[in-house]
C-alpha cells in the first residue's frame, strides 16, 4: 500500500491545501502551487515510488488497524481500516494513503474545503457561546485543538424515472341559491405520463459517521465538485467508503419512485377526487463516489457519551449533539425558583 506526501520542490516541506487561497501551500517556506503543478509533482513522486526510492511502504495488518511507514521520516503510522489521509504524529507531515483511493476505491469527485481552520474555530466559538448549559471543557483550548477537517465519503446518485397516473377523477361544485344547494359532479378519465430526472441524491458511504449529524450539515453546493485528485486531501483527514450503493438499493428505489409518484399525482390537483394510483419505475441510474468536507469536533462527556460538533466545510452550516452541565442547569433552575419565591413573598406581604 503506497503512501504519499506532497513535498515542496523549494524546501522539501509537506504541502497542504489552503481553503482560503484555494492553492497548495508550504507551511515552511510559504511557496504556493496550483492543481496543475501539484499533478506534475505527484506524477514525479509516483514514478520515484515505483523504483523503491520513496513513498512505497509496507502495510502491516493489526486487526482493525493498519500500520504504515511515513515516507518522510520512516515512523510508523497507525490508522483505522477506512482512513485514507492523515498526519504523521512524529514529523507532522500530511500523508495520503493513496492505495486506499485507487482502482475501485478511487473517488470520482472531491469538494475542496472552502473554510479554513481559523474560520472554523471562530464559528464554533460563536455557536457554542449561545449554548448556556454546555460544560466549559467542551470549548477549552486543548479541546478546540482537536477540531479536525475530514473528507467524508458520499454516494451521489442520478435517476431517470418513468411515471404514469391512469384512472378517473371528478370535480364537485356546489352552488347555493337561497335555501337551495345544487351539487354538480363531473366525471373524467385521466391519463398522465412523465419522464422525470432526479439529480444529486446523496447518501452517506461511511458507517462510522452518525447519520443524523451527517445530514445535519447539508446541503452542499455540488456544482463546485472537482474531478478527484489526492492533492486536495493534504492537510486534512479523509475516510474511504465502507458502504456500497447496493447496500441501500431497495430503500433508494422505493424513495425515488415515491417522489416520482407524488410529483405526477400533483398534476391532477385540479380535481376534487382522483381515483388512480401513480406508478413509477426507475429505468436508468448512475452513482458517483465523492469526498465532501466536514469540520468535526468530538467530546466525551462525564456521562461517558460521545458528543459531536460538525460543520459543513464548504458552506459553514453547523450541527451538533451537545453535552449538558447539570450543575449549571441546577444552579440556574435554583436561581429562578428563588426569584419566584421572593416575588411571591412580596405579594403575600402586600396583601
């Protein structure tokens, strides 16, 4: 399993993707490179790795974790089976585990981070300040340093559906003249047929990501998707998929066909009653595999539960599952109770 660090051609330092500059920068000498320049660098590094001079590293399976050799310093890097990009904990160079993103595992697209870490921290602090009963430990300095930019894998589907609605319908009209009400019922045969295209239907492709939080940071502007290159992963974490689109094929088919049925049924809303059941069938489907950006912060509460803060790395949309400081809550409740008791005491006194 080859590993790769994109190195600055000027000083040899590791390159990372800068969301603010939308370029690949060296934190040591300040050099910046375009995607085309990085592609050329990556090609040269891959050729070097093939000759066994750099980058080719053995994989050691340790059960649920895998050990790699850092191509920069030779230190061991321990990762989960699904990790595709990480850091070396010794030399701090970003490392892309390129073997996990090649062949059948190669993503079709990547959506680069548009919000950098400083901005992510600022937005996190602005958000958490509004939460009165969050424990102080949730946003202390050493906790905030754990905020990580992660590319999570998603399946993005498009579907062509044929839908029809055949049956009967009626229109009921009522007219009142004085004390007399006249009801008129007109009967019709109806037939509706449509070809409907659905685009950008998204499903999480990573079982470890909590579905509620993953969906909570949507939507993404998918028009900004770019053809995948591993260079965009430098400086961030990344996970590869462990869910295939076949795993939720039945659920997807039922949902898409229901959407289509609801749409064609709405074309008959002019009638009072419709006696027809819509039918729809997917006749073409296409799935694309993409990596999308998320800022993630986790916190293990005093109750042993893992809490999360997630933020869309493109739009800044925030979602979280926050811990509650019971002491703060009880003190506030006690203060309110005392204030109410004092007011009631005054009322009784004046009465």
